[in-house]
C-alpha cells in the first residue's frame, strides 16, 4: 500500500499549500508568490517516478552515459538478463561509506585527498545542473558515498531526477550564472522577467491586478545587495540556504512569482555545499563551479549561433519562404 500512502501524503501537502495561501492578515497573499502549489506538484512528479523501478532503470542508464568519461564518479549499473519491473530492480552493489564518515577518518591524515574529492563532488553536481540538465533529485547523505578502496564518489537511488525544458533550464542557468558573477541587477531583472512571463501566460494562483509587481527597482536593489554581501567569504554558492530565504522574502514583499524550478536547482546546489564543506571546510565552491558554468554558457551560445546560421542558409534558397 505504499502508493496509496504516498497519494494520501501528497493530498495533505496540497491541502496545506492551499491553506497557507488562505491565511489572514496578508500572510496568505504574500505566501502565494512562493508558488507553494507549484512546488508541491513538482515534488509529486518526482516522487511518483520513484514508485516505478523501470523509471529508475532508465535514469541509471542515462547517468552512467552522462558520466561515462568520468572515472571519479560511480553509479550502480543494471545487470544484463534481469530486466527492470515495476516493483523489482536488479543492479550492481556499490560498496562505500557516507561522506561525513569518510571526511572524519581522512581529514587529518589525507587532507589532499579530501580536497580532491571535494572538487569532484562540486564538479559532479554542477555538471548535472548546468551541463547535463539531468539532476539527481534525492541527494541526501545516505545516497552519497565514497568508496574507501577506489576513492570514487558513489551516487545511489536514482529514482527521483529533475530535468527542465529548454526555456526553464536556460533561465535557471542565466540566473545562477548572474549570481556567481556577482551581477545582482541582472539576476533580479531575469527573475522579474521570468515571473512576468509566467503570470501573464495565465497562472492558476494569481490574476488581474494581483499580477502587478510592486516596486521592481526596490526588488532589484535587494537582489543586488545580496550579491554585494556575497563578495568575500560569504559567497553565494556557499550559503545558498540563507540566500534562498532572503530571495523568497523579497519575492513575497514585491509580488515576484518564484519559479519552483529555480528552487529545486538551488536546493541541489545546497547539497553540493554540504558535501564540499564536509570534505574541505576551506573550499571556495565558486572557483570550481565557474569554469563549468562558463563552458556551458559557451556551448549554448555557439549552438544558438549555429542554429541561426543554418536557418539563415536554408531561408536563402528559393521556395523556402523568401521568394
């Protein structure tokens, strides 16, 4: 009866999200800008996928393909001859120990090894978010291990994954990149643009005059102040939990509809932070993340240029719409 229990739990979450938006004294009217119903539905989609082991089997195939050239990261592999069923999945056994336990055992005796593994962990999550657009959705400490024999990262339980459509992924990459580059004004402008686009397309939760963003410049100033604060030891990626709370408060105050996709990506980065700091408390996460983000941005720009070039060449031929 696992499925029935989860369906009941999701209904409770949906009802709680509805009640939260009905709270008096303007509390509910501010909460609605966090799009709690949308967040619950995104979580429901992820959780529902986890109930079918055939989905997890497909996820494992894709993760193994994405990291085929990276010998520092290990995912379980499917066993030939044992096809996945809805309730049965046969995969390889991966021996490992939790990151925190590994760090405690090796922090003093092998600081160089811990620093190297720290970089591996950060790069792995960044590749998932910025490059692959295929993110492990359940990276709690029990699912992130290190093999004591090979010193490889092991990622288990791939039933929950997050994958965005091209437009959402582009916006998430652009927003996080703006934060990392400490361009708070650009990040604020992008978040306002995203909120306006989604509310104007017809949101279930806001309508009419409610869609008006209150004092856009003040909102942008708050986001910019956040990035200014991040210069120095309190960098954005290293204290993301605090910053997400700040951003949510600003969104509620200024009626900027939060994108659940951004929140889920931000939480993945928060997990990255915990892994990194457990292995190397002195790590500067942004120095590891920035090259990956820049490579992703370059590839996206090149792909757009190439698509426009091909379209332009195609449209020059007679009979293709240009006479």
